């Protein structure tokens, strides 16, 4: 359904509660598209100046706006790297697991909660509206829309299916534990906490465009690795966006930690670009 049809359909909805809920959801979508258009305009201004060699005064005239407005757009519109994570709203997806305490109930790991909070801060710095969702071990479908997933395949069938479509990296396990494997070289990367007893972990990171939505996925071999991956993205989003040029990619990130505090992050090698 087109946005125009959806708008008209909401106006005709006879149920006031449903109409109000749908109007709220559609308003958030329109606001995010408006934000993305502002980002696109800023990026176009910078591209025309950088690649075409046009002065900002000439660009302003061509767009029918003042040079002062161009200056305002360049300083206030969202940064180009916003496109790395989609248009929005973005749903932050974390796993829950059933564990027996005083009774069997779904639990969220403290590391996943911290990673979700860090992802929320990252996304909101790019003017995204964020939502939250949880997936369980038996869920086979992911939520709709743009996603920022913080979950490994051992915690969700849906995430297993997602990783299976990555042409460059996969996540698997053997008698020694979990590892990330390069599908082309068969090189395996294990967590330093498993191999050397260090306070460090390795995380899988992927970014893909699937249809009309963008999915960002981080998965530490241990939960703390996901937090390290989010902090790496926070520090390197602009560089990754510039290098990716819109391409899908996978990446390995290693991070050190002291408890829930990440002490350092770094990429293991270069991003692995997906061929279309």
C-alpha cells in the first residue's frame, strides 16, 4: 500500500482507537521520512560542492534558497552516515531466554540491555525514532521495518536464518565453542575469553538492505561482545558509511572489557563487501 493510500485508509477507519493508533504510527513514519529527506538534501549540497566544484552561493541559487539557508542546512541536518542504519523508525531487537530461577521466565542478559541502551543512543544521535522488541529461541520471524538486532544465532531461529544468508561470514560452534568463520577462506575467529581467558570478545557485525528496509546486526560470541560492537559502530559510523557507498557488508570486531565497561574496540581486518 502506498503512503497516499495508507493515509486515506487511516482517515476512513471507523474505529477511533485503531484510527488513533494507526495515525500515531504513520506520523512517526512521516517524521522519519522528513528527517531522511533533510539528510539527503545536506548530502546533495556537500556532493555538489565537493564533486562538481560549485560554490555554495551557486548551489543556493540553483535550489531556490538563500546562501544562509544552505549554511543552516549544512550545520543542522542529520549527518550523511545516518543512511547506514536506514530511514526509520528503527526497532532495536534483543533476545530473551527462558531460565529457571524461582520460576521459569524470560530473562534479558545485562550485557544485552547495555548494548540496547548504547544502540538507542547511537540511533537517536542520528535523529532516529527507536522502538524495542524481543525475540525468543523459537521465534522464526523478525519484526518488520528497519532493525538493529543484538542477538546471536544460538538465541533465535530467526537470527540463524538471517546469518545463513550472509555470503561472507557465518557463526557456528564445535566442541571448543562458538566461532565466526569466513566462508571464503575458512578462517575461524574465536573469543579470547575462551582461548586465552582474557576479558575480551569477538563480535559479528553485518549491515544489509533487504527490500525496502535496512538491517544492522551485531552478535558477540559472548553477550559482552555485542556491547563492544555497538561501541565500535558508534565511533566509526561515518567511516563505515563513506567506505561502504551503500553496499552491504560483514565485519569482525574485537573488544576488551572490564565488567560491563568496554575498554577498547577494533576491527579485525577490513569490511567484507557483499557482491550483488
